[in-house]
């Protein structure tokens, strides 16, 4: 995992942060964001702060461990803020930062594009699979 303070080295490696350069740190961020759970978390937080357990209930199939890892990565990348409240037990809320809001405005439509186009995607997958079986 990259450590704070390595930014200068990254700039030397890839200059103006060119995602096509193998040393560019933007690739690490893209790796974090290319995760289905990260995209679902970002979209779930778009309407405002949400408690951890509510996020877990809303995103069916994500384990507590994976959700915790995703939220930590998103927080480290500056997309999500974490607020702990001094209750017993501790209550934790997550919210999008300004940076996270700019990202969610762009990736949210991708999620809904996938939902809307699943019949065509399924048909393409079935056609591809049938061609492979026939070969």
C-alpha cells in the first residue's frame, strides 16, 4: 500500500499523472474505484450520511470485512469521510466528501446504465456462450 509522502516520487515516475503510464498513482485509485463494492458504496452515500450497518444492509451480499476495507480505502483516497459518535456502542457514519460527490456524479450513471441495459447484456452473453459451445 502506498504511504503518505510518496506523492513526490509518483510525480517523478509519471509526470503529469498519465493513467496510461504504469507508474502513475492514478492507477491505484482506479483500482480502488473499479471494485463493484466501491461503486455501490459511493452511490449509496450520494443522498447523505449513512451508518455503517445501514450501508451493509442496503448493499446485499457485501460482508462486514469487505465493506470495512472498501470504506477505509475510499476514506484514504479522500472520497468518504468517517464520523464516530461517542455512544455505547460507538456509532459511525460515512458521508461523501466534496471530491467523492464529484466522482459519484460520474459513476452513479454507470451503475444505473448497467441496470437498464441488462437485457441486452444478457442477450450478448448468451450469444457469445452459444458461439463458443458450437465451436
